[in-house]
């Protein structure tokens, strides 16, 4: 499995002081030099962590696979078409949420999502849809022409080590199998940490994990390089 490191939380820390440290570009560089397969950033409508300059700076000055997470808005589409990241992961976004709480409802807005991602696909950007592990969402995602889905692992992560773990894990496994049978590449992320990540190996053919909070949290104690390397050793 590949590892995309989500560096949003480095920006959150930087923004707490409104100055330049910790440096987001340097964080991205360390992740890549430590073996991460890509950098993931969520450019939110309110710019609460990552800012436009961060993503353009990474795109211009760091040779890495850049995955831009973004909401279905005209503004974000315009930015993506200028930035030309390697991949865009389309996510739902609510101002009040602390983090991306659920998957994108592709099922009830198939045509809208299809039209929204078409110009991105035309420019050669790979498009991923961040969805809950649900059969209808997988089938709808396939309909839109997206290349990938990213399965929201938040419910599984919260259920880990409880009686609900198996149920949540099976939703992920079945959704991944269905998506793969339709020709979609399957990624996963949200809430994964150094312990619950172990079961991702049971999902055959999983392509990439996008992990942020647990890696940046561990980096506070052991440094970013070792935090990335330790996660890589668990998922390879
Ligand atoms: N993937 C997507 C689409 C996300 O929105 C997020 C959170 O921003 C992540 C992965 C990473 O989640 P976490 O920070 O919990 O590892």
C-alpha cells in the first residue's frame, strides 16, 4: 500500500501563531524524503489550515505526487485547474465541523458530481471521491467517471476494539471489493493510526492510505521523519 501524508495539521499549528513555523513546505519535504508516496492537503473554503500559497509552493518546488482534497465549489474547481495536482479528492465540507465527518453523498447528486469532475479529468488530474463504505455510493461513484474512491475509515477507526469493529470493517471490505469489480482503484483514510491501520492489509488490493492526524501527533514526540517511517513500515 502507498502512503499519502496529510500535512494539514502542520498548517494548523503554524496558523496558531500566524507566522511561518512550523514550515509546511519543509514538512512536505521531510515526508517525501522519508519515503511517503505523496502529500495530501485539504484546501478548505475557510482556509483554516492549508492556504493557497502552500499548495502552489509545494506543486512548484517539490517533486512529489500532490493530492488536493477539495469541496464541490466553483472556486475550488478553478484553483485545481490552475494548480494541476496529480489527484483531486472530492470531499464534503461543512464550516462547523472539526474534520471531514462523513463521506460525500455521490448517490443523490450523481449528475452534479459527474459534471464537476469532468474538466478535472480532461486536464489529466486523477479524481477520487471520498465516500462512506456503502454500496449505493460506490455504484454512483463509478457512474461519475471518477478514477478512484477513497473509503472513509472514520467509523471503522472509532469502532476499533469495540463490538462494532467487525461490522464497520466488513463495510469497508465489501465496498472495496465492489469498487474493484467495477474497475475503480480504492484508497482509504480518516482516523487511521499506528494500531488500527493493521486491518487495512485484510482489504486486498487497497492502493493508498491517506493519513494525517496520527502521524503529525506522533511527530511531536519522535520527529516527522521517524513518524512517517514507522507508519510506512506498518503498511508496506
Ligand atoms: N482522507 C481524507 C479525504 C480526509 O478528509 C482526511 C482528513 O482531512 C484524511 C484522509 C486524513 O484523516 P486523518 O487526519 O484522520 O488521518
